[in-house]
C-alpha cells in the first residue's frame, strides 16, 4: 500500500487469509457485541505488531491493507450496509490504534514516509468518497491534525482545493478541505468551504475543526464559530459538547451571552428579546442588537421576521438603523404596517431632516406604480413632507420639489388632481 516494504507471496497470502477470516466474523449471522468487536481489533493489531517485530511502516502498511480489504469485501458482497455498525466499529477502532502508534513514533518517520502515508490515505479516501463518513475521512482528519505544524501540509491544502473543484464540491471533500484551510491558518477559507453546506452541516461534522481549535486554545475563534452555527443546530451539540463546556468555563461571561442569544434565535419574539436585553449588561448589552441585526437581517423577506426586526428597532430606539431600513429594505411603502408607521412617526420626531429623503423615495416609488390609489398615498406623504420642511425651516425647498415634481409628471393627470389637496 505504501510501497515502502516488499512482501513475499507467503506474507501476502497470510494477510489475505487473516482479512478473509475477519470478514467472515464481521458478516456472520450470529450477534456480535461491541466489546467482542473491539476485542477482535485488539487481537488483530497485537498480532500485526508481533509478526512484524514492531516495524512501524510495515504495521501501518498492513493495517491499511486490512482495512481496505475488509471494506472492499463488504461492498463486493453487499454485506457492508447490512453490518455497517460492525464494520465501522472495527475499522474506526483499528484506525485509532494506528493513529496512537503514529503519534508515539511520529518524530522517527522520515519525510518521504509521511508523504507516502498521506498519499495512501488520500487515495483510499477518494476511492470510498461515496460512503458517508468513511473510516478514511476520520483517518485522514486525525493524520492531518497530528501533523498540523509540519511545513509539508500546506501543499496538500492546495491539492485539496483543486480536488474539491474537480469533484464538484462533494460534502466530505468540502469538510476535509475546510479542515486543511484551518490547519494552514486560513480561517476565512475554512468557513467558505463550510458555508457551501451550511444547511446540512451538523455539530458532529465539525468535530475535528473544534479539536484543532481546542488544541490551539483558540477560544475566541471557537466562540465565534459556535455563534455562527449553533442556531441552525437547535441546541444539538453532539460530540462538540465537551468543547462547548470547556469554552463556557474559560470564557463564562461572554459565552453566557452567546448561549442565551443562540436560544433566543431558535424562537425569537419581542417579549423574549426584552427579557434577554434586561438580563445582560456592559459590552454584551451593546453587542446584542448588532448580533440580532446580523441574524435577522438575512431573513427580512419573511413578514414575521420583518415585523420583529421593526419592533426591536423601536424598542432599542435605533434611529440610524431605521433610516437605513426604510431607504434600502422597505419593499412596500404603499402598505406600511402599524409598527412601521410608529417607527416613521418616531423618526419624524427624533430626526426630521433625516426622514425627508425617506419620504422623497416613497413618493417617487408610489407614483411610478401609476395607480390612482397609490397617487393618493403619495400625496399623503407629500403632506407629511411639507410638515417636515416647515419644522426644519426649509419650506421653500418643499415648493421647489413640488414644482419639479409637477413638471416631471405633468402627463399624470390623476396625480396632478390629487396634488391640489396638498395645501388644504
């Protein structure tokens, strides 16, 4: 497999015989307990070590042959799916034995041997890419993390970027490429690969990412990643629970905020937002609206989210955000909800001059609808606009606007008729 060792026919025959015997036991109809399978792995691995007299490369090589042989037989004879639990437990346990051995003796490996192991694992990973979370996915992830500080890792990141493109971005390949990006300190790249599958990714899919971050004690990055993903996991942290608890212990105050925010985002309401806002203080209090805006801002096409966002702006008195919303996000100025009407009224009181451009935009958008009912709405905004110009001592500018407006839309007879009521 690694092409670093030459085996005679008898050695290969013996290995094939061992593989066949293991396959028969794993695919037998008799019930096998997990403890029996793990004991079978232990016996097989100890036999390899004894037969090969502790030769590290030979042990790794024959372990890979054994794992590949079992998986191949399971697929060839269509027994893998039927006994997936048995095969996966055997293979992942054997993988763990080999990784422990490699970890203990990694410093003794030559660079060419590390390359050979890596390339063998990549070959096997790609061969079984269609198997969801195959043992090679786990083996390769563990191996890369084991060598995270090695300079030879970075070329493999570039290689996987090309692989990812050539294979049309399959899920497991995206996750591995993302992990390599994180190893190579390309955090943005790592998240980019993950976001391709954001709706599908579970907490367990990021176990190796969080293992790496935990080993490096990158608490801030761990916290931001939990903030990014936990809302879509609905509180199901799976095998990331340990990292979550560790982070909670290390950064208790700020991570309490993250925890509460994630829960709120699962079931957001104005009442629960008010309760949450009253329960926090300091910099987290000022951070709350920013995080809510980031999350809700991506969902403003949904009426319920839009309504909640406006209610929160009103509660927090975020007038600048209100102005931005009306100028850039408001889709229907001709049918404003009660909450939006209230927000506009507050803007008129708090920032009358800054509200003027909003009404200008609303008026033009309503008139362009070319409907009599919308002309009437536009004129109502003109009346409000006149009051704002009066309050800011700019009434002459209002009449300049009306004069230009009359000229621009002089053929809109119904509109001109409606506008005659402005000064009434």
